[in-house]
C-alpha cells in the first residue's frame, strides 16, 4: 500500500513537485479541479458535492481507490472537513461513511471512505454510526446503466438499531445517479431517522 511516508510534508501530494497551497495540493493542481460547492436533492435527502467530476478529479479518485495511493486520504479529508464546517453539516448525531462489502474491502485492502473520515472524526461532535453494513456483494456501479444501478443496490444495506429523532450525514467519494445515497437513506429512514444528509467529494451534478 502506497502511503508516501517519505514525502516532503510541504510538497504537493498530487504532483509531488510544488509547495502546498491548500488541501495538501499546490496552486497549479488545485486549479485543475472544478470547485462547484453544489447542493441538490436526492429524493428527500439534501446532498452536497464539493467538486465537479472532471477528468482531473477522476484521476485523483482512481489513484486513491485503485492504485492504493492512500496519501490522498489526507487531501480528501481536508476538502470534506473544510466544506462540512463552513456549511454546518457536522451538526448532526452521526457520521456514516458509505460502506463497502467485505469482498471489496479485502480486495482493496482498506476502507477508502472511513480512512478519509478517520482524519477528522475526533475534531467534530458526531460519532460514527456503528453497525451499518453492506451485507450483499454488488456489481461495481460505474459498470452499470441507470436502471441496473438502482436494482443492483436493493437490499444491500442493513442496520440493527433504532434512530428515532436522530440526524445522519452520509459521506461518500462520488455521487453519480444518487442510487447509493437513496438506498442508504431508505434504510436510515426505515429505522426512524429524523434527517438524512449527504456529502460527497465529487459529483456529476454541476447545477443546483
């Protein structure tokens, strides 16, 4: 697993050449990302996306998830933490990193969303929502069409506790069709959650 233990702490985590400006990236690399600070609804869930899913962001996410460049967890954590604080999204009862199945975790070697949220969970009030699980193996969403994506996730998640009057913030890396958020939100609402919101690093939604 790549973690760049010997990377100069003042050097951009992406290009590894220029000095850091913000989010552990240099000004040049930051300019390649399309900051949208977008807000949109997924059914009755208020969703936020920080960046548009352009080619540079695709490369960044892929490098993290599939090339195991885990140093980028720190980059994404900084983005989410700053956006969450500014937009008061951490005023909730629980944080829920979008879960992966055991098979995916074993193959990837790390929980890519929880690794991100672990960086700042101790700096915010809400704790993790424990015992929320992805209980079925599903096909990779990006390989399916819209209809297949919706069917693919039905019954995939489980929770064994009551959430009466509780508010939950789902955190994920990408929102595309929103089916993952919908299915997670459905389970949370069935457990009597009062409010469900979602925050993603990136999304294909550009307009509010």
